[in-house]
C-alpha cells in the first residue's frame, strides 16, 4: 500500500534539510509520511553520496579568517570543493562560516582538522555538516586546513578569497590593536611575496629543504670547473642566500623593499611604545 505524501509535508522536510524536492518526496514515501524518519533516511543517503564523492579532486574553494578583538588571537580555515561555481553556493558559504566559528573554539596553537570536524554543531558535528553539504550541493567538499592562534595576531585575506595569512607576535597584549595595521601588512607580505617564506627565521627552515637546495648548488658549482676551495665558497654563499630569501624576517618587505620585514616590525613596535617578535605565521592557499 503506497503512502500519499502531500506538498506541505515535502515543503516541511525540504525546509529542514535543504535536500532536493524529489529526494524529500521519496524519503517521505519510504518513511510512510514520518518526517523524523524521513530526515534519518536523507542523512543516511547523504553519507552514502558523500562517500562516493570522497575521492574526487577538490582544487577550488575559499579561505576565511578572524582576528580577535584588540588583535588578540586569530583563526583561519580552508574549505575546498570541486568547482568555483560550488564555492559561491549558499550551502558552501554557510559551511565556511560555521567552520570559522567553530575553529575559534579550538585550543590556541591548534591546527587539528579532525578536532574541528568533531566539534558539536547543529545537532551533529562539523563533519556531519560537511557531509550534508556534499549531499545537497552534489560536489565533494573538505575542510583542508585550520589554525587557531593565540597572542597578538594580525591577518590578511586576499580579495579573491583563495589565499590568506595570519601572523603572531610576542608583544604586550595591550598593544595588539596598535600593532594591527603592521601585522596585517606583514600577513599581506606572506600572501604576496615570491619566494614564499618557509619559516619566521632561518633557524626554522627545514633541514631537508636546505639539503635539497645544497644538492642543486653543488651540481651547478661542479659544472663550473672551478677549484674545490672556490666551489665550497660558492655553495656556502648560495645556501646563505637561500636561507635569507626564505626567512620571513630577512625578506625585503614587499611594500618597501628598502627594509626587511623584521626591521619594519621593529619600527612599528617602537612607534607603538612596545617590542614585538614574530613567532609564527600561517599561509593558506586554495589548490596550493
């Protein structure tokens, strides 16, 4: 015996789940008109669809950032999807905004995506919200990166929404808002600069990156045919330049290449009547 489903029932289910109209109707028929059971059916179907789409490439998406009041603390998230069109979808935008809200509740210093996905949200978790968005929009989506910083923080999000950066300094917390413009400009530098910084200073640059560059320099130097003692000096000089190029505080500041990022921050801190030391930065890029 078939169950008669009314348009009003379909509308109620659609309003509560955002699922397509025909899927709402079919779920209600299967649930014999029981709205709550139909919601469960749609959720299970959504999980199945999400699982089928999980291996699809997600090279599009958006980033979002938040800076705390007075420049105290910051958060950033990167949520990816398959197409630029899906990134403009209301469901995706809601997912991005919710992920940022929940990222703010993570412990300071955290960059744990799984912790974010496990946070309670709308009667389920953030992970469930992702699954529901995948089922509704029809594209694979994923939370690719998250970070929650404490201390005095500044940030910049590029106008296309695909790249952002946060920078954190050790400084007098009462000066956070005063340092805000300078920290935003340093975050802009992190987003825009080529080469992209690898660490705050040269001591933080990964040894494997140094060794990889050293190998390239060694091959070039050997091909030059110069004496061994000169080759060693050439390699040493190239490695030193590489470290300088990739250490954020040593890079020429993108808005005034006559000074380094470190010197620019020193000047801004002095003007604010405090000191500031860069301790961390995070750069997010869609598809990067």
